[in-house]
């Protein structure tokens, strides 16, 4: 059923295991699917660019990819069925674009308990659910 599964990974989370990894891995194993861990790094606003090194975005993406590769190494799937991607930009926009580019049929995204700011502004998980062209599993 699900052959190409994307797991959104928040590297800022304090937990060593990304939220939703167990569920995504279980589905990948059950259906013989591929699992892709994706992290989206925010872009530094132009007004702050003079205060950071010229290669800041590239270094940030490189560090994100290194962290993803460490996680990928610990996942119990054959190497050909697991991968990672680090993107820069808006979280839901980049995650949805990665799903389209990679031809994903499921996005697994972690969600936290809503707070008042989420009710007023919306959350990334909610936006992903609304705009995804494939199935979405939200894990709390």
C-alpha cells in the first residue's frame, strides 16, 4: 500500500528518536516500502545575512544531513530502502515539495499538543494535512 514514505524530522527536538519513526518504520516493513527522512532548515532572513558567514546556509544543511545520516544508520531497513534529504525554506512548503519530487505516497509528521498560538496561526502538521497530494499520518 505505502511504497514511498517520508518522515518529517525535527532536529531541534530533544528526543533522540524522531516522532513518528516507529510508525513509519512499521509501515515500511509491512509493505516493503522505502523510508526517507526529511529535515527542513529555516533560511536566515536577508536582514541578518551580514552577521553570519557566507556559507552559513550550506553548513547548516550539511550538519542536518550528517544528523540524518546518523539516524538512518540506526534504522532497521536495507540500505537501498532508506535515505535522507535536508532542505532549506518553509517547513510545510519544502516538505510537500520533497514529497512531490520523491513521489511519496505517505508523509508521516509529528505533532505536539496545540497551544493558543497554533489555534490562531495554524501548525505545520495542519497545513501539510490540508495541502498534501498524498496520504498523511500525524503522530502525537
